[in-house]
C-alpha cells in the first residue's frame, strides 16, 4: 500500500507542487509543531496551526451550518489577513486553513495566497468557483490545496446543501482542479443521510481513480440556528466511521485525515489541546469554527503572540474542556461554554446574536470520546506521525478528571432533566 501511495504522488502529481507541499507543509509544518512544544515547556502558548474564516458569505445554504451566510457580507480584508499571517509566521507557523462561508467568494483570496507564497494553505470549498482560470492560478502559486466538500449522492447533496444541482457543480470544480494537477482533497461531514453512500471502499476507490490524493471524514456537529440534530451520528455510527478511517489508512493508497484521535485511538479535541484556534470573519479569536464566542480579536492593539499567550478566555477554555471530556465540548457539555462565556464576558461573534440560546438548546450527545472503545492506528506511518505531530501534548494528563466526565449516552431519556445537576464553574 505504501509503495502504491508513493507511486501515486510521484507519477500523478505535478512535481513542483509536490515539492512545495513537502517543504512548506511537511518540513516547515513539523518545525512549527516543534516550536509549539518548546513554547509549552516554557509556559508560553501560540497555536502551531490557525484556521481563518475569511468571509461569511456562501452560495449554498447547508443543513447545520453555523455561519451567517445570508447576513451582510463580512470579510477579513487583505491587509488584516496578511498581518495575521505575518505574525503567525514569526512564531514559526507555516500552514493555514482557509474557511468561509465559501472562501472563493472573497475578492482578494488569490492575492492572500500570492502575497504569502512561503506558507501553505488548505481551502475548504464547495468547488463551485474553481474555474479553469482559478485552477491555473492556484497551480502557478503552488501553495494551495483545495479541500472540496462532497456531501452524498445527488439527491442527498441537494437536500443537505439547500438547492438543486449542487453535486454536479461540485464535481465539475473537482475535475477542473484535478485537470490542472493540483493536490486535491475531498472532505465529507458524515451524517445519517450520507454515511452509507460515502463511508465505503467504493467511494474511496472512485476518489483514487479520479486522482484525489487525500480525503477527510468529519463528524457532523449539530450546531447553529438550524442544527438538524436528527442527522447526528450515534455512538455506533461514529465508531463505524473511526474503524473505516483506520482500515482505509492501512489498505488504500490515499491519505486519510482525521482531527479527533491520537495514535492509540484516544479521543482529543484540537482546540482543547491548543493545536489550533480559529479566526472568524469579523476577526474574532475563537476556540474553533463552531464555537462562536470570543474576548479578543486580530484587530486589537497588541501583538497576536501576546493576545494568544495572555487570553484568559482561551486558556480556561482549553483547561476546562480537557478537565471534563476528551471529546467535543459543544456536543457533550454546551453548558460549560455558556458558563465560560458569562464568566469572561465573551461576546457572541455572529450576526444573528443567538449563540448562547442555541447552546442552551443543545441536547448533549456523545462525540469522538468513546471510553473503552478506542481504535488504535493500524498503519505504522500514521502512528509515528501522530506520536510526534498530532497528540494532546500532555493536555489531558494535566487536566482530565474522569470523575467529572458525564456520559451523554447514559440514561439518554433523562438528559434534559439532568441539566440542573451539572457542576457550576466557581
């Protein structure tokens, strides 16, 4: 399998783009993690990877979307984006995730890539704006990988994404990117309506045949103004996805990303471990894209390194979350986020201004933390990579208290009545 994967990279990709990714994402990315570890030993903090939602606008209206895509357009302007990236680069960062809305609706997106060619960008996109002209420019720049979202069959995609013809347009964008020999990934937010269509060997084999080099299976988070909780996976379905990811990594010549587990299969949250934080369209510094609460901004009059290092809100978010669960706090313990926001006076970073009420209405459910059902990596390559570059960096050893973990799956009918028993922050 490893020889087949190596052969695909050698013979199916543009060598200049491959070399660029190997240096900026691979070598420099590992160096950013190394610097992060050294900072932690000194008692300092700056996330080695940053995600930037550069715009709130989108041409789709997806189920469960937490972004105010229909609100007045708000974007991180070119100068602010460049300054944020510059300050992160000064801390050793070399990789940035670009989100929206739909990032390609940002009028200066390609300029951001052009003016920061010494780092690497992963763009989360629906693919509808990847034209021949855009793909040709991304190839010229060489520092961008499109991660194109596919959410199921044609019928399911239309339903999930709010309009007709979505899948065909997405596949056209995917084919265009591949035609220009870009390093392309495909991601899926796995939910009840698409798990059977996409979590299987046939789908992965099709991606490999098309020339896709990596895939990413997210777990659907029921958040936002229309959370569509009925789409959320139960524990058995989440274990099924995890097992599929582990098996695919060991048997298929394609890279499979996940953001929820270490090499031994122990659950983790990248925001709780401090591996990454998020910048929203208004410039707010948030724990992650789905937690739209903040006390600081990239527009504050102090260096970003100082802001991250001294933010009591983000610091307590990391410790408090890790203290109560190894999973996703917004799914398992939304009450903690409400109390944390109230304690620190965190602002709602949305246009709709209803995040606190949305959190109060979340019915807790299990996320990636499945105690006793850990599925370790089968692939020695992924085990090695995760041991060095993607683990909890000691977070849970310092903070996790099993006595404080509340299993949302236990006595599920009593979830609502048990809310009053949840511990209150002191």
